[in-house]
C-alpha cells in the first residue's frame, strides 16, 4: 500500500521509519518532510496546511493511507478533507481533534465526565482573568486555549508574574489567536508522565510510557520548548498507576468523546501528573508526541500499518500491542539560542555512523539539504539522537555517546536527560 505522511519533524521521521519497516508498505511520501525523512520516503514540497494540494496529490498518486502527524492540520480538519475525497486517513477528524485544539474544551470535558484533572477557570476577557487572579493561590498555571507549539503554558509564582502572563497571552498575543481564550488552573506537583495510545472511536490500546523534558536548560530551567529529550518507559509509571488510569482516565476519555458525538480515531497523548492524590490529566494531544514518538515507536513490535488500519476500520479490539523489554533515551540536539533566536544553514556531519550501529537512531527535526547538497540545520531543534539499551541507564549512556558522533556549529543540548532514573 502507498502511504502519505503529513509533517516535517522528528515525530514524522519516527513514523516514516516505522512505516518503512512494514512489509505492507509500498511507496512512501512525506509532505513536506525533511532531509532525514528523504532517506526512507519521497519528500514532496507541499505544506502541512495546504489541504487542497495535499488532497490532489493523494488522489493523483492513488494513496492508500494518509497519516497526519502534526497538530495544526488535524485541528484544521485535514482528515475531514481527505475522507470527503474518499481517501483513507489515520488521525482524528476536526470535531475530535478539538481535544487538543482547545484546552477549554478538554477541561470542560473532563469536568463533565469526572476525569481527574486540576481545578480551573476559563476566561475570554483579560480584565476578568486579572480580577480572578487577585484572590488566587500561587503558584498558578496560565494556558493559552489554542495550539501554541507546546509553549503556551506559563507557570506563575506570584500575582505580579500572573498579571504579566495575562498581558503576554491575551493582550500582546504572543501565541497569536491561541490566546483569545485562556485557562487558569491550579498548580499540581508530582512526576510528569506521557502515555500515548491508539484509539478507534471505542477501543483504546496503550503504548509504552515516556517522560519528556520541556525546559531549555539543565535542571528544568529556562524557557519551555517543544521538548529537549525523553526516555521510555517511565519507571514512575507503575502497574498500580496503569490500572487506575485505565479505569478512570483512558477509556473514560474515549467514551466521553463518543458520547459527545466526537468519536476519536488516531492517537491520544495523555500528559499525566502523578500527584499525591493520584494521577491527573495535565493535557491531551491528538497525535504522537515529539520527541516521545522517537523513544516509543522504535520499541514497538507491531506492524504500525496494521495498527493504524485497525484504528481507521474500528477493529482495534483485534490488536494486542507489544513492546520490546528494553528502554530508549532521546537527546535533542538544538541550535544555541533555541527557542528564541538561532542560526540556520549550519553544516552537519557525523551521521553516517547511525547507519551501521544497531539500536541507534538519528531522527531529523530541523534539517535540509542546501543548494550544494550539503546537510544543514534548518530549525531550533535539529536532531533527536536516540539509543536503546537493556535498561534506562544503559540507553542513556548510549544516547549521550552517540551525541558525540554529530557535529555542527552552535550545537546545544541538555546534559541531564533521564537524570531522575539515576536516582532510583
């Protein structure tokens, strides 16, 4: 079967790699893709939000399955457009992708269906938000309602910080229209865990857990980013927690979306906080996490196309997900200055070793070939260096060893990815 993957980052590279290993895969295309994805798929110069061009391309190439990797086209309704053209597509329709597209919607859903989450209030008026904050407890969390590349969340320790946060989100519109509405919620403490799942509208299958590192600097300091590294599985995600989440969070979310007339088919990402009062939902995403996909998918034993088709066809109950009994760690190599200002077009070297070392992967996030055919940086997050090991400690050692193989000017990374597992 011929496949079209929509997206251009490390997540889409991980998906493309998994698809390429399937015996069912024929021609693989990616729009727009990147330099790394071009090694396993034919990249086509169509943007992820150019719906009309994407549909035309899929029809012209007689694509059998479209896989939408990114949040923007999902929330914008690309799945609906593809299905209207008779093209089978993996991912939630627009009315279900709102689970990620609107934090206010997802919080209201959790409240209505008694899914554990932080207490919150929603505002579309800055003055009313400021009035609420005058009597609030601190620290407190401000969230832009819409999509903000994973950066629209501000943790405020004081009333002054919160007032500035309202100005940033709702008045200065730092995150664009995503800040037209804002959710203010209680600050929760505990371990964060990411859990990805496949869903077919009624059945849910849980993937291996992971743990992301969002802040730019060591020790979880600095600005929020799209993710500086991750590991899988999380040793803090115990069997007891898994049982609780299956009972009160996972299936409850799938059932709630169905009850609302918004059946969800695709991937639900559960961002969890393991609090003293039990696991609570921090956020939902309507697609694979990035960089979580880079440590979860290499460990999955199943044929990814078989699983995705089961989601599309409502037959996920016939699938048993299996994962290798090992671990994986991903360290993101970024350009110095990310996530604010950074240089592009810097030559990259040293990647050839990943082709010969088993259990090592280099997922491209922001790369391209320049006019001379040289591989260069093309974004803030450049590469996701991933390695497997028999356990998390070995995987972490392998990943950091592999970061030394790669060279480009202004290379920046965190040195404490997975440090928490060393404390166990």
